[in-house]
């Protein structure tokens, strides 16, 4: 079955440290790939997306993600985390194999300690 | 600031009540969506409206009834809900009708529903 996996339910990093959130998907071709962020009590905000082309994509708030076809991964990174980055992060995949609708991963909750 | 506005932000209702959730966007988007998000879970698509017509119903129970009066407004009418329907209901919009596939969605802050 097609799936989107975010293996880390919670991640805690120190303010100023680097961050990498993992996302793996099972799908044969190149799907549409996304990262969303959800602050407590808020809706989702699109951080970045990958459709094709350069495998390293830049997003808002200083985030970037790299598509690695060989690993079926689309990991989110940020070189220096700020306390305001504490939120839940969802990886999402869109493809015909998923019935042409976005499928979200289970989410990763990021905690930032000062 | 969000450009998709949802009201109310919180709603508590009994199982025999009838209530409605409202969503409004003024970005000229032609597709609007309802998602349901249970605690500690990702959002799940419920309905898609494209050019004010219902194009997708993800097998949602009939106690949820969507309505799109015009291109800027989306309602979700609630009737005879169950406690397990308690969740955050998110409205989203996209410029194109394929936003639910391409992911270029703008979400509101959600309406948190509690069914007693």
C-alpha cells in the first residue's frame, strides 16, 4: 500500500541547532512532495513543495528540503532553529497512486529548548 | 494572518443539535475544501468544491452536509453528530481545482468541534 512515513513522532532540539525532519514515501514515480507546518491551534501553512527539477528546494522561514529519489525521501532541514519553529510538521505526497489527493504523514512535533 | 477565515473557532454541541461551520476566502480561489483532523493525526480530506460544485465526497456520513453558496463561502452543516466526530475541522482553498492534489492549499485556522 502507498504510504507516507515520518519516523519521528517527537524531536527536541536546542535553539540555534540544526534540524532535520525525515519523510519517506512509497511510490514508484516522482510524486508531488510537500512540507506543511501547523502551530498549536492553527491551520496548516505550506513551507515548500517539490514537483520536478532541482532536488533541493527552498521554502519559507529558512527551511529547505531535498528530494532523494534513490531513498524515496524528502527530508526537511533548517540550519539554525528558532524558538518560534516549535510546531508540528507534516510531510505530504500527491500522486495518482494515492487517488490523486494529498496523503499526509503522521506528523513530527518539534520542541525547541532554550 | 490567514486569508481563509473560519467561524466559529470553537463549538460545543449535543448529539441532537444542528449547527454550521463557516469558511470564507477573498483570494479569488475557485476551489474550497473541508478537512477533518483528529487529535495527534494528520488532516483527512472530506469534501472538495470546484467552481461552487461538489466534486469530491470522501464517503463522509450524511450527518455532515456541505454547502457552497458562492465562490467565497463554504459551509459545513452538522446534524446528529456523534462524540467521535469531535475534531478540528479545517477549511482550505486553492487557486486551481486540483489544489488537493498539487498541495497548493491555503488553510484556515480551523473550527474545533466538541460533541457531547
